[in-house]
């Protein structure tokens, strides 16, 4: 397929969380309250200075326990009808990449303590970026098919852990 050259991506660290069962893991980090740590591998620790000044960070990771890569999936909540994978946040997606915005609690050496984790224990971390409200928040963004009822169902599911 034209333009589908492969690439490699290495983990810069690993997430340590209280979640080992995908069914018992929050669905979205914004509603999660659990704490976890991101262990940064020693060769990447030099990238951490100045990160401590941010209240939140964006974790990019690999869904290492996803069943496969699909182009359509039912949403995890209220999922009666499948949607194109790019209109969902489902984990069975091409490249198995995920993102979560988490609260940065502290950094000690190569250990980043975070709150609001929705990752499984052992999730490979591929990248970390600072969350910058002026860049990452768009107040008038449209939610597409996601209704207030859908959001509330996710909130209830995610805060039950």
C-alpha cells in the first residue's frame, strides 16, 4: 500500500498501575482517580528536567493487551452500533496506540507519580508530553456522536474503581 512504510517505536518506560483486568480499568483518565507510576528507563531520564512544572502530562502508549487491529468497533459504553475506529477511543486500533492525560503528582529520579491512570499495569510508555491548556484545550470543539449521556455512563464506569 502506498505510503504505508513501517516504522519502529521503542518504549521509553513502563506504567505501574493497580489495574490488571481490562474489564476493571477506568475507560477515560479524566474520570479516573487511581494513582500509578511511570518508570522511565535510565537512558531517557535526561528528558525529564522541567517537566515537574506542569500539572498534567500526556502519555502516549501501546495497548499491549489489545485483541487486534480493527477499522470498526463498538464503543465500550453504549456500544450498540459499531463506529469507524477513528471516531472512537477503542483500543483495537491500527498501531494499537493510546493517549491519556494524567495529573502529574511528582518526579523522583526516573519515577513519575501520576493520578488519573486508566492504563493496565505493564503498559509500555512510548512518549510523554506536557499538557498545555492554551494548546490542548479547545472549548468550542464538537463532540460528534458522543452524547452527554454517553459521557455520564463513562464517568460512572470509570469512577467505580
